């Protein structure tokens, strides 16, 4: 479906080709967009009707969030061909907040952290040097490693206490999904390899249906059309520890988005300065505020769509406008959202085990840029990863602390982020730098 660019790099293409490219972008991000509400809604025991609403409004908000980033003005919008979707690094913290407090507290934390990001966007654009590859690579690695157990629990059936957990049927469809994703990724050509997860979810669900593991009742019961409803799950509540946790996650998301912005800036030949970053951060913050109001999730720039921009050769925003419009349209059709709710939990688990593992590998690839012949860099990474994983395995280690402090420090990603940033500053107090390997293998000193 990829279209060869027969015009100059940044020329607009005709509407037909733009629409086709928009569908490509939608398919590339769709699995990532629906998996987050499926994971969080499942962990919070949402009903079929609640899950249908959650997925539908999330799809709608992905489109709206993308529009906010495309529509550039003096205040927000970076104006690059980017697509926004749910921040997958927020899954574990949001599940923890929702389970320990309430759904309202979860959405209150999303809104408050997004407001914080909007207010400090300009400052963060200036201090991004405090997040060199040593810090970002360490944190992203921990995010992936701490999410993998969630994928495995889902692969087994979703609850270790359930009688069917680890049953033969669950393992068969979960492992089959992994196999499909693997085959499509390795042997699929072009666009097929880029939607391997989506194909895995589809074929895994078909197999599960043949085994009697799928019910279409949610699709039958869902309405054909609805409008987004603010505070569908209740009014937001604000808890300091929950807000601080989500602020930490939001800052990690900004670091990831920064990398995507610079990658697309390089592809489209658009220089990215502090003003551009500030507007990009603010667009994500506005999307997060709206996400909290309409009871969805924080939104971040998706990196998987960058390769499609490069692959197609079309570097204008026109195809992304189509993708955003299609997302908003699909979000108004609950039956489309209900289709995602029929995906069996083991199928979701099989797909997410791979996705979460890839997040960890992404962090490791970033760490490859760091000179680990320097013992200081080794210490920062080792302590941060060790602390983050240790807390994730045994979060009750801080049970004697006050509740607010306990919630913050019982999250492995937050602990890893704090350790990485603070240790990088303390161990290297004069200049916030890391030695970065160049492609030739030598080492140069780079200020971040």
C-alpha cells in the first residue's frame, strides 16, 4: 500500500493517496492504541459496556490529540507528521492508582500531571540536557522490564487466582499469537511487518473463537453511534502521591517524544528548536488534560509511525490529518470499539509480551550510545535498574512509610527515574554529560 513519492519531498499528494497513507498510519498505531485501555480496563474489572466506551473514546481521543499536535500556532502544536496514542509506560502506574485508590483518583492524577507539563513545557525544553542517553536508556529499559510480567499474567489468563489460569487453551492461543507476530515481523515484507502485532491479535482471536473462547455479546449489545461524555466514570479526585507518580511518568514520556521530534525533524528537513519542543510538549499536555476529562489516558507521540513517513517518502502532514479524522470517526462508533473487547486476554498477553520486550530493547539500544568503560556510567545504570526492578518485584518493602511516600516509592519506574537523574547529577556534578560512542567506535564527549 506504500506510495512512491513522485513529487518533491514536502509537496502535498492528492487526496486519494493521502487517504490511503492515512489508513496505513492508522493501522500501524491501532494495536498500541487499543491495548492500553484493554490492559487498564481489564485490571480494574470494567464491565463489557464500560470497556466498549473506554476503547471507543480512547480511539476518538487519539485522533483529537493528533490534531492538536498537527495544528501549529503560537501556543501549541509542533507541526510535524506525528500521530499520538496512549502512553504505554503509564499502564502499571495507572493500574496501581486505580486499584489502590479509585478510578476518579486515576483521572485526577492524569489531569493534574498534564497541567504540570503544560506549565513547565518551556523549562523542560531548556533542561532536556538533564536527560542524556544514560538516563533515558536506563528508564526506558526498566519500563519494558517491569511491564513484561503484566504480559505474562495476561498470557496465562489474566488472573493467577483463576481456575483457568495457565490452562492449555490459554497457552495455545497466547503462544500462537507470539508465533504469528514473530513470523510476520521476520518474514513479512514492507508494511506487513509493521502491523505484525495487529495481525497477531486478529489471527489469535480467530483461533480463540474456533476454540470457543470468544463471545460476541459485547458487539451485539453496543450501540452504533455515541458522543464522548465528560467524566463518564465519575468526577476526578486529587491525591498528591498519585499526581507525583504521574508527573514522573509524564516527564519520561516527554523524553521519548523529544527523540521522535528530532527524528522527524531530520526526515522532513525541519530544524527543531526550543520553541518547537515547547509547543510539542504543550500539545501532549492538552491531550492529557482532555484525556482525563473524557476519562481516557495520557497521550504521547508514537514512534512506530516515523518509519512509515520515511518509507512512503511523503513528508507532509496531509496523510496524518486523514488518519486523525479516521480515528475520530471510528471513536464515534461503539461497535468498532466493542470489537476490540472480544480479544481474549491470552491473545493480548502474547502480543504484549513481545511489545514490552521491545520497549526494553529500545532502552538497551539507547544505552549502547553510552561509554560503559567509565565506571561512573556503570554505577548510574546498575543502581537505577537494580532499584527499579527490586521495587517492582517487592513493592511492600516501603510499607512502613507514610501512604503518600509509599505509593510514590513502590513504583519501579519512578524509583529508576529518580535514581538515574539524581545519580547522574551527583556523580558528574560539573557537567551533565555522557560519553557517546560515534559510529566508528571511538568515543567523544557530548554535552546533552
